[in-house]
């Protein structure tokens, strides 16, 4: 349960706070507060939900717009207070 909450918080940070969908991405440094960041990113990139942008000198993440409905459902299931806020 706590692990899913961390995953949902990461996804929420990408979706809501940063608005990183598709070609809009954010650098890995902005997500250091997540303890299992590499595992979370690996799991969601395998699902196709997180896109990894490897640039010269840094790595960045964004959410795949193809799975927007599923991503929002996951976040709202784990963090019910965000229901209806993420678009």
C-alpha cells in the first residue's frame, strides 16, 4: 500500500505539479525525494506509462499521453483527494 502511494505521488508530481505529458519532461534531479525512484520509473516505463528522455548529460521523464486515462485512474485510486483535479 505504501509503495503504491509513493508511485502515485511520483505520477502526480509529473502530471499535476509539473504538467509533464508527452514531449514536456522534467529532469531526474527534481524527483530525488522519492526513495525508490529507479524501481518506480522502471516499472512504469515497462508499462509504457513513463517516457524516459535521455539527453546529453541528463535523464528526464514525462507521462505517455496514450495512457492518460489509466494514469489518472491510478493516481485517483491511490490518492482520492486528487479526484477530478488532474486533467
